[in-house]
C-alpha cells in the first residue's frame, strides 16, 4: 500500500488467544487482560489495541515487531492485514 494509507486496526481475537498455550501466549494474555481491566472492557470477543502496544509487546517478546506480528497471525490472534501495521516501519 501507499504511504498515505492509514495503518490497519490491530484487533486481537481474544477467543483464539485464550486457546494458545500459556507458555507461548502468557505475556500477551496478561497484557491484553491489563488493557481490558484499565478500560473496564471485559465482555469483548475482540480487543482493539494501540499501534504502540505492538512495539511494547515486541520488546517483551524480544522480537522485531514484524516477526511478532507473523507469530500472532499464525496463532490466528491477528488478521493477515495486521502485516501492514509493521510493513511501513523500519524494523
Ligand atoms: P489514557 O491513555 O490517559 O486515556 C484516557 C482515555 O482517553 C481513555 O480511557 C479513552 O477514553 C480515551 N482514549 C485514549 N486513547 C484512545 C484511543 O486511541 N482510542 C479511543 N477510542 N479512546 C482513547 P479508558 O479507555 O478508560 O482507558 C484508561 C487508561 O487505560 C488509559 O488512559 C491508558 O492509560 C490505559 N489504556 C486503555 N487502553 C489502552 C491500550 O489499548 N493501550 C495502552 N497502552 N493503554 C491503554
Ligand atoms: P469496528 O472498529 O470495526 O468494531 C466492530 C466491532 O468489534 C465493535 O462493534 C465491537 O463489537 C468489536 N470491538 C472492536 N474493538 C473492540 C474492543 O477493543 N473491545 C470490545 N469489547 N469490542 C471491540 P461496536 O462496539 O458496535 O462498534 C461499531 C463501530 O463503531 C466500530 O467498528 C467503530 O467503527 C465504531 N467505534 C466503536 N467504538 C469506537 C471507539 O472507541 N473509537 C472509534 N474510533 N470508533 C469506535
Ligand atoms: P480509535 O479509537 O479508532 O483511534 C484511532 C487512532 O486515533 C489511535 O490509534 C490514535 O492514534 C488516535 N487516537 C484516538 N483517540 C486518541 C486519544 O484520546 N489520544 C491520542 N493521543 N490519540 C488518540 P491507536 O493508538 O493505534 O489505537 C488503535 C485503537 O485501539 C483505537 O482506535 C481504539 O479502538 C483502541 N484504543 C487505543 N487506546 C485506547 C484507550 O485508551 N481506550 C479505549 N477504549 N480504546 C483504545
């Protein structure tokens, strides 16, 4: 896409996330639960997160944002369009 396109929304699939083994998904599960708690948003099947949160999660997972995004797509936690959130950045 062109540079003027807005980034895609990062929408976590919380049902998928709950089914990823905690040994892999634990940090993300805790991060998402914290955001839900801060917002008082407990009943959603999905959770929209900030672009900045993906960068923070990449630090937590000690991976580049693009590698982490591929991992989350492979788990079904993010949609494939989330790739565009990191493609335009220099990671
Ligand atoms: P905050 O960052 O000071 O945001 C205060 C309020 O501004 C939020 O209350 C929300 O009503 C609104 N707000 C801020 N940024 C956005 C945005 O990008 N989209 C929308 N729709 N509203 C926005 P809320 O939701 O009760 O959140 C309270 C606090 O919880 C936030 O204070 C922030 O510290 C934290 N928080 C909530 N959601 C997230 C998140 O997705 N990522 C991060 N890093 N922190 C979050
Ligand atoms: P959308 O962003 O495409 O979201 C579609 C539906 O996904 C939402 O329907 C809601 O059921 C779910 N959803 C998305 N993100 C979250 C989340 O972080 N938590 C929870 N619990 N559910 C989420 P809903 O609520 O009827 O909203 C319909 C549309 O209204 C949204 O479409 C969006 O275009 C707009 N909207 C709702 N809340 C906000 C907001 O905080 N900021 C902005 N900019 N638009 C919003
Ligand atoms: P959204 O509400 O449609 O917001 C889209 C973008 O507008 C945000 O992308 C952010 O760049 C900007 N924006 C919206 N409201 C605010 C605000 O109060 N303060 C600032 N500084 N910027 C704002 P971003 O950050 O990537 O967030 C993506 C989506 O994640 C938001 O879409 C919203 O659905 C959700 N979100 C992020 N932070 C919060 C929050 O604090 N509370 C809630 N309820 N939702 C949030």
